[in-house]
């Protein structure tokens, strides 16, 4: 009887090792991101908000609705916008309307000032491109989205705007709302990513998932060897 209990205990330990190894392995090295809201205001004709210090995350924290904020972003398209500011409007034929780096962003920042992109078709089949100066306060009102208590949805961008901070394994490329401006209780906030950390889900030093699975398999194998055919036959006869 004592031997039977030892075999049962060994089998249970084997199952625990195996299950622990399977649970531990996928969690190792998980990356999590912290998303926060930063208040946006108009100061001296510019939209101002506190940007995170992390250089590796800086590219994610521009205003999503405003192009040409980073000097190395869409340089050809931004050069075209700068040309339009000085010499626009420009009419181009249909086959040349695709300009490298040109995006659907409605606004651009040129020389510290804000402009609205103008693109429209003409009667002769051409496209007319231009930029028009816009007031920063009016632009902020245009790009702000409602995110108060009546807003539906729980995706990361809205949650960060409403709650102040959200931690998620979702990367900035896949998160709807990074760089977007939301209005919460009359105040405008932009959602920024402030931190990126690699999380180890094992709270104390432990063997890796592969080692735990291996130990579990060994325990189960030893337990199986301890159950002889005669013992199994005897158990069936007693039933």
C-alpha cells in the first residue's frame, strides 16, 4: 500500500512539473508597454504637451493627425508641402498624383506653423494640391475626439485617455489611439507611449519551462514503470 501511494505521489509531482513548464515557457520575455495621457494646450501658437524622454519611443508620440513633425519623416512629401506653402496651388495630372510619402493626414506642421492640406479634383481631370494656414486652437478642436464616460469601447487608446495610464502587451504599431487627441471632461489629452519593459512572469528563480517539462516527463515515466502488469491484472480480477 505504501508503494502505491509513493507511485501516486510521483505521478502527481510529474503532472505538476509538466503543467508548470508549459505555463512558464510562454510567459518568459513578454514585452509590455505603458500608455499614458498628456494634456495638450496651445502656447505661443503651438500645440504643446509633455513628451516622454525615451528616444526609442519618440517616433510614436507625434500627433497622429499632423504630418511633418519629425524632421526625418516623409521628407519628400513634406518638401512638397513646403513648396505649396510658398508657391501653391499646384495642379498635377492623374498619373502623377502619387507622391512618395504623402499620407492622409489632414494637417502638417511647417516651420512651427500649422496648415491644412487641400486636395481636390478639377474639371479637366487634374488634381489640385495646396496648403492653407490654420489656427492652432481651431485645429486642436478639429482633431480632438470625444472620450468621456459616454464613449463606447475599451481599446487601449480610449482607456488611456479616460483612466490616465494603461499597461498592455499590445505594441504601439497595433494600438488604436497612440498619438490621437481625446477630449475628457473639457480637457484635451494626447495618448503617448512612455515605457517598454520585458516582463519575466516567474516571480522567483526557477528552472526554465523546458527543464520543468523534462522533469515532469521523467517522474511520470518512473511512476509508470512502478506499476507492473501483474499488479494491473490483479486489480482487474478484484473488480
